[in-house]
């Protein structure tokens, strides 16, 4: 029997069911009807036939999702394609751009509409016009306010939080800085902007201080899911401003994405939820918990298959410039031989690249316990490995792979030109992580 396993870096890969099982636990006996204890979770097991049925159900569900997708109108979002839709700085840039009357959108009323939205939220500002908008305005403590707005009578601090946490006394310091620097007291206001309008933690500002600001109508919590979307929906464009119109539409789409309000996504999730209920809704909570535990355990142990797949793709795309690596061996003549060693050893497996000057760099999984992706080699000058140094026997330097090393990879002389692999490695590695 064959099933389809979907990975995040390869649309669909075909595998035989038993090949997957044996790639994770080679010692499983086909004649047995239960998993070995290693694949269970707290004594929970799943019958082989049940797991088989689970994959078949997932394949059927995937087919139904594909049918729904075909019926869905095509779309495109530049920010999402560039993988910038979830970054706070990018959102702050766009909001500051739209609010700023001096920007090239040529619509000063956008800023006025933003002020009206703040007034409707209960912020006690009196200004009707935006004078200046600053991004990353620095305080005396070298802290940076995400967005700082000066109106004809007010000073507004906007702290933007999408995924990052609060910093120590962050908002408190911002307020004190503005009062001191601009020699004002009562017309300093704070907006705490998050996906769903939550309030700041006491790490950033105490509840007592927040309550004082609220009492004076100097503080509001804003949400992307409601407040920002409502404001964006009010922004009008002229007939000949197609690019501006497209930009606003795409940003509305991005905001809906980060706040889980995209209709297409919602419809997909509804269908998935319905199909799963039809299949498993009649089970008792105990039975359902057992199945979920076993599936979760299987999911954790499928990592080895994902990693092998990942490095095999790199090797194939390297077109002879990349060597396969397992423990200390790199003289593999074919992928199958390497795969068998990886299944046996399950440690220090990956790929090796040699530079023209003889320098060598390895990318590999250290072992299947910690699943660290290590970059290591014999010349530390070409990469700033100090960002995440680790000890690795047999190398002059080693570090755990992270986003900083991406820049180093791109700077390697000849790497991208010769292999076109730096983008592949970084993009796909972070996806399967």
C-alpha cells in the first residue's frame, strides 16, 4: 500500500506505509498487531490498522480540501509571499505611512480618520490633524517607540505588539520620556496595539499606572482584528490611484490573516473540523485521547523521515557539488546507501560542501534526541558563528543553525552562484522546524 505524506517543504512525497514505520523503528515486526512501547505515549498504543485508516482518512480529507481550494478564487499577497506579514516593524511601517500626511499617498484625511478612531475608543485627545509621525523614536535610555504621533495638540505613543513580549518598564519609560522631552504632562497618550486588543503586562507598566492613565482617558488598548480593520475600511482612494488601492486591499488581507479572519481560511478550517467530527465524533473522550496521544507520538517520530527528505533534496539540487554525510563518512556513491546508514546511526547526518580553497562546511542533525541543526567547519572566518556556538568534536568551530547564519551563507564566495542552495536551505529548514 502507498500513502501520501504532506511536508512543509515538499508538496507531496510518496512513501510505502511500512517504509515510513521502518524508517522510524526498523525493529518493528510486521506480524505484530500493536506498536512497540517506544511508539506509544504513557502506555497508549494504536493498532496498525487504525493508523493505516488514519492515513487513509487524512488522504481523503486532503482530497476534499483540494476540491474546495480549486473552487476558491485565486489570490496573491505580496507581503505574505515575501514572508513579512507577521513582522511588527513592517506593520508599524505601514500604519505610520498611512497616518503620516506628508507621505506620498497624498491623503491627509487618513491620519484624521485614525485620530477619530482613537477618540471613539475613548482616548481623550483633542487634536484633529496629524502634524508629524515618527518611527522608532529613541528615548534617553535608547529605547525606541514603535510609532510616535504629534497632532495639533497631543502626543500619542503607539506600542505595537504582534508576537513579541513586553520589555521591562517599557511603556512607563516612554511616557516619562515624552513628558520630559516635550515639557508636557496631561496631553501624552498611550495606545497598546495587539492582534486582539489585550492589555500590557505588568512587566511593561503596572496595573496601577495603567488605571491612572485610563482614568484620565490617556490609555486605550487597540486591536488589529477590529480597530485597525475598521480604520482601514474607511480609507478611500481616487479613481486613478490603482496602486494605492491595491496596497490598502493587500494590507487589509494581511491584517485579516494575522487575526484569523480570512474567509477562505475559515471555510477550510470549518470543513476540516466537520470531517474530523464525522470520523471521530462518536468516540468517548478516553478513546479520543488515546488516539490523539498515539498520533502525536507518531508525529514526533516522523522527524527522521523529514530530515532525510530535506538533506536528500539538497544533495540532489547540489548537482555533484554537495556530499552526503553520516557520522564521519562522506564517500557515498548513492542516496540509498546513505539512507541506510542514517536509519542505523540516527546521528550527525547531513551534507558537506567544499570551497575552492579547500575549506569545508557541514550542515547536519547532531542527533535525534535534541534535533539540533548544526553548521560546522574548519575555518571560522567566513561565518559569525558566535551567535550560537556549541561544542562539536572534529571541527574548528560549530554553531546551531539560526537566522543570523543565513547572512553568512549568502556571503560565502561562490556558494549561491555555484549551487543556488542558500535560499533552499534556510527557507525549508525553518519550515520543517
